[in-house]
């Protein structure tokens, strides 16, 4: 069996005419001449016609003419523009192409040609029906994969697509994070860095003058502040009737005695509660000290509905105000009873995994417990299944 391909074979559709030519009784009235006259149309198609001209014509010349038909003994005329595409000077045969035809004229021509080719009679009703309906549709969009776009237009289209994609991903991430935080994260109502405080009180009524600054470190026995008190206050309760005479009392009142407040431990000065030069009564707290060997913890308050989520041993994350670092720790104890009545919240104590500076005492803290699935949790589950 011979399977060789003959490359000289041309398909019929590659060589056929663009428009079918038919011989239809029609006349053409040329309007550009001084004396318009009618010529017989030799053949007609939807793209042009041919006729025999009485005078020489040049190629490319545009003629104004009127195409005349007889339909049901009624005359049908159509004004057209023709461009001369071929001309035989010896015989006068001329081929012309229609120019700038209106959609209504195109529809009429096609109807007349199609009806004639099918062997049917052309009627006025059919022609009017053809003119009344919309015989054209919108052109299909060319799917050329952006071949008609310039380089800048393509870049802009890619940038817009990437921007829309990024916005979609960000929206999806935000929704996913919100849902995760709603179902898997327990947030504390309040939290604070807590350390055991040592208080230094005023031994006598008098004024105070600090010798250290807030946040300063002092050793045990080091002076914290000096105070001055009236001699009368010091000797109160030890004076007899002779020493309580007005002149004696005035003399004792004018005399001042100075003293020094010392640190009871190796501490850091957390707060000075009485300003320098201010009067303080006996027993009033002057300084709050934090022992340097004490490890700071975090105290937080959770809602009672989160009872099962904040048990001792539960890992938590917390962030101290003023710091960008998120720290980790574990709940070491929890209480939910006050001395008077049942509390509506749970108070927990958190031990940080790393040393928390005592200088952060009193700072507010954000605490949350993440009980959702993590990468380690997934690895443990996979290992348990032998994957």
C-alpha cells in the first residue's frame, strides 16, 4: 500500500472563490459621467460585479453607481461605490469591487444571491423580512494569549494579577489566623510581672532625702536614704514635767536629728514611694526593693470558662510591655478562690523558661495559651503511626 503524500495536491477550499458569482438580471447606472447611463451586469457576487463599460477606465478608479433590480414587477435600487480592479480596453469588460457597503445592503445582496442559487423566486416580502432582522453578530474575541499586548502592558497585567493573588492570600491568611486564634488560643484577661518585694519603712516621723536612684543596685547594709526628724519627736514619752515647759519644748522642737535608711539585702530599687524632701510618718513605706537573687514570675488572670485550658504544667507564651521578644513559660500553680467568695476568674502563676529580669517587675504582660496543632505535634502523631 502506497502511503506517500502528494505535495502537489491542493485542497478544493484553498483555491475556491471568495464569493460565488451568479448571473442575475440587473442593471448598473453609472452616476459619475455627465450623462448617466445604464449598463447590463454580466455577473454579480457579494463582493463585486462585472459589466461592459462604454469608455476606458483606469485601475483603482472609484465609481459611484446605482444597482437596479426588478422584484415582483417593482424596482429595487441600491446606491454603491465601486473600485475598478480589472479592465479590458479591447472589449470594455470591467471587474469592480464593492466599497463601504452598509450592513443592510450586504444582507440584501446575500439574500438575492442565495435565493437565486436555490432556484426560488425573489419576493418583496422576503426582502423586507431580511431587512428587518439583525443579520450580523459581534466578532469573536481573539484568543492570542496576549500576543497583541506590548511589553509594558504584559508587565502591568502580570503585576495586577500578582497583586490580586497577594491580596487573596493575605485575606485567606488573616481569616485562617483569626479562626485559629478563636478556637485554639486562650487569652488572659490581664497579666503582670511579679517578684517578691522587700519594703523599707520610715522609723520616725520626718523628711526623706534619697541617696540612690530607681533601678539602682545596692548591697546589704548600703545606705538608701537619709532622714531628719525633730528632737521633740524622738524624746516624746521620755520627758518629765519640768522638761515640758514651753520654752523647753520650743528649744527641742527646733533641734533636728538625722539618720540613715539602709538596705536589708542585695537588692534592686524598684520604686521610691515618697519624694525627696516630703514628710513621711512613722511606718510609712519609703522604698520597694527586689532581691537580685529572686527570679521574676508572671501572674495572669483567665476566665473561669477556660478552666481546662490553664491547668498547671500548661505551656504559655507571654510578652512584656516594652519588649519585642515573645517569651515562653509554664503554669506552675492556679487558684480560683478568694478569701471571701468564689471568684469569677482563675489566677495562675507562670514560671518563665528563661530568666526574667527583676527590673521588669510591675510591667503589664500579654499572656496566651496555644493548644492548637503544631509542627512538633504533627511529627509526634506521624511517629506514633509509624510513618
